C-alpha cells in the first residue's frame, strides 16, 4: 500500500520536473504514394527524412529511388516522432491531420488533383516553389512540355485507344488518362465521360486500334486471373490492336511522369503508320 502510494507520488513529481527542449524540426517527409513521387523527384535525398510505405508499390520510379530511406505511416504519432519541418501529402492521413501538424509548427504541402495536362504543369511548379525546389521543378516542366509538344507533331489521328487496367476499369473523356491519349493523337475508345468496366461486347463489334495498359507492374493493383482483361474474348477482340503498356506510376498522380506516357503512345502511333 505504502509502496504504491510512493510510486504514485514519484510519478507526479516527475511530471512536474522541467523537460529539455524538443529537437528542432528539420527535413521533409511524404506520407502517400503521390507525395512520394513529388518529393523524390524534386528534392535532394539529403533533405528527405522519410517516405511512405506506399513507395514500394511504385516499382518503376519511387521504389528504386527510396532504397535505404525510412518508411512512414500517415499517422500523427509516427510523423511527430520524426519531427520534420515539412510534410508532403496528397490523400494520405486523416482530415484533421493538417491542423494537428500545423499546431506543432510543421508545415504541410498539400498536393492537388491534376485532371488535365495543364493541371499537371501547375502542380509541379507549385510543389517546386513550396519545397524550395523551383529550378528542379522548372526543368521537369520543360521536359514534360517537350514530350507533349513532340507528340503533337506526330502526324494524323491514329484511331481509338482502349485503356485497360488489372481491375477491368477503363476511362473516357474527362479524365487525365483520356487527355494523355488525346495528346498522343488517339481518341479514347470509351465515348462516355468518366470511368467504367471494359465493354467486352462492344469490343467484339468494334475492336480498338490500340490497347493502352497500365498498373500491371504493381502488386498493389494486380488482380487474380479471373479478370475480364484476361478473357479470351478480350484477347481476340484486341488481337490486331497495337499494344502499349506503361508503369502505373506514370499515370497515378499527374506529374512529369505523365509526359512519359504521352511519349510512349506517340511512339506507338508512329509505328502504326
């Protein structure tokens, strides 16, 4: 009894003792897939404290560049323990995370949604300015513009392009993927705006000129063998179509990597002449 009371008193006294100053905030962390791409693409490695666990899903870009860097979950406790000066986020973390981090003096760089190629340019420049990487962002925008401009010079319209993912999802007008296809000289096979399932019956009647595949490189998005994209009818309907596959990371987030996808399709259009 007395021992328990003594321990309680000791704990209370310890809580009253002055504490040393917390370590200074320094460095930058990213807490989701798209934030990882932006941080790794714009900022020198020595300024990066940690990146998210989702970087492993981006096998073509983030994963090889993130080798050896600590991994972070989008949780306040994990971020506070590292005490970064800046947190880069796209969709990761809770809705109140911004306020919580800012209350600790940690600056948050929030990435927006890039639905058009114009948005892609703007987001890169804005992120570069926010992260003190303006020259690097400007260089990436210049390369992005060059890839898009070269695609526009590729000649005549090349027909329809059907976008296929492991989850049997395709897209039509109004999406960034559709903008990529149009920039390379193709018309999206899906004529309705937005996203939807593969139109298998329509594909039999009207085969696409090109099949545009993405995300088949990532275990995060890979589905089982019962997907429609592996169906024999789909294989037959696309047998004569030009096939182009790009890493999913090129289309996920709307940054300079999107220009690589435009170039890949434009190169395929040249081969189809």
